[in-house]
């Protein structure tokens, strides 16, 4: 097979792959977008419509990327949608996290690595770092119940692990996924929030 035939064959294979991908998207549709929002009382001093309502100089004064997210109510009002029709992940405060913990309405997922988890975590939290998804769905995901809210946390606004794990959970089928915006540091700083060390009771 000469060089020209190799090139033609390669082009044909690429074209077929592109066509197959196009057909797949027409049949099953593109992966649905996951919308990230914030609860109304998180950054309550910020414009409820998010980043569009901020001037550049105002935005520069806020270090948290979640501060510029729209609230749930305003996103739905602006986009004329029902929250139940969306794949949504909502950032919540440490105070709301504590309320969910005390009510028993949620399960907690620690997205940090194992060593940090063992040093201290929210009681009963399940350790599920981003790396555990590298080979597919981790065994720990079977410990979660879809009827409960799934609250994910890592080390706060400087850490993206909770957002990445939250995306995996949504794609697995969880429809009530929340992220603790201040992360575990925010939990520790909140009065009355217990901390567990070691393997825990999960």
C-alpha cells in the first residue's frame, strides 16, 4: 500500500468516525448540560441574577467564583424553566450543610484524598476522591442512596474536586446534588459542627 492509499484510508476512517458520532448525537442527543447554581442565602449580598448583574469593578472585588452564580429561583425565572427539568448542582453554605446533617436528609461525600480524609471529616461521610472515578464507577458509589440529597465537599473555593465528583454523581443518576461552598474548612469553622477522624462509621 503506497502513501497515497494510506492517506485516503485514514481520511475515510476519520470521516466514518465523525459520521458515526453525528448519528449517535441525532439518536440519543448530546450529553445534557449540568447547571451550577447557588442557594439564595449564599452570598445574599450579591445580585441574585449572578454575573450579568455585576460591573467589572464589582466583580473584581469578589474572590469566589460561586458568588457570581445565579440563584435557583432567578435562573428559573430568567430561563422560564422548572428546576425539576434540569440537571442541577447547587452550592450551599456551611450553615445549610449543618441543617442537612442534623436533619438526616442528606449523605455526605468527601472528595479529598484518603490521607486528608483520615485526618478529619464530616461524621459518616463517604470518601470518594476524584481519582476513584478514573477506572469507572467506584465501589463506594453503591453505598449512596438516590432518595437522599448528596452533599459533596472538598477544601473549599480553592478546590475543584467537589465540583468534579458532583458532575460524576449527576451523570450516575443523582438528581439532588449539593456542594458545600466553603468546603471542610467552612464546616470546621461553624459552631456545633462535629469532626470525625480515621475510617469513621460510614
